[in-house]
C-alpha cells in the first residue's frame, strides 16, 4: 500500500516532525474528566512512539497501541529503557512491557476482540494520518470495536445507566 510505504520510509529516514518530545499537555489536563476506573484499558491507534503511552502506564492504566512501523515500537521501548518481549502472532507482532502492549501491523487488520475491554480511545495525530476514505474506514473500525462483544464503559457511563434503570435507588 502506497500510504504504508510513506510512513515506513518516514520512520526509516527519521522524518518524525509529528513526534512530541514531551507528554501531551491536553491529555494530562483532560484525562481526569473521563473518570476512568483504575487500571482501565486505553487504546492508542497509530501510536508511533508517543511518550503519552508511558505516562498513561505510569498513571496505572493498561495501554494498547497499534503502529505500522517496527522501528517506532523498538525506539519507544529502547529510548525509555524498557525491557520488552516480542511475540509474533497471525496478524501482528506484539510488543509487551508491563502495562503496555503494542501491536505492530495495520490498523485495518484489527478485530473487535483485539480491543475488548477498552474504556477509552486516545487519538493524537492518528486518524488525521489516514488519507481520505481511509479516515472514514478508520472511524468505522473504531465504531465497530466500540460496539464489540464486551463494550467497555467508564465509571460515569455505568453510573448514568444505573440511574436510568433504577431511578428509585438514586
Ligand atoms: C502522524 S503519526 C502520529 C503518531 C502518534 N500518534 C504521535 O502522537 O506521535 C501517524 C502514525 O501512524 C502510523 N500509521 C500510518 N498508517 C497506519 C496503519 N494503517 N496502521 C498502523 N499505523 C499506521 C505511522 O507509521 C505513524 O507513526
């Protein structure tokens, strides 16, 4: 795929103008609004080697990311001095270290089950990197993951649902 080659070349040639050298300030400022359960699973599509993943794991969350480039994922773990295991599966190569699990492969190969239990999707410069129709397809992929077998809900969602189902109790 031409688009894939574009990104793989950028990682190979270290053309990484999109990469932020610090944790994203908006993530830090706004994450509390989601009122996530401790240890909630957060999905980062097209994750690159974002330091946000490290910060989220340090806050106690489980992180799952997907990224086309193996260079990006190796750099992420090496630059942050994290030991990791690397496991080849049918669709992805899985890199794992503590609370962080990164899939190396194509976002469009994701299946619902891969994102089971995710409470939040954090997109920073991700879907915008999908050109034209791909961006629409990417949104559809996320929607279908969100409505998978075990849709995850935030603590606030669950509270609202309880109030709706048992109005007398609240
Ligand atoms: C603009 S960068 C953003 C990276 C990261 N979210 C960040 O904040 O630094 C887009 C990333 O998406 C990756 N990518 C592009 N197409 C992809 C695909 N189909 N599946 C997985 N990753 C992809 C690229 O390799 C690149 O690292």
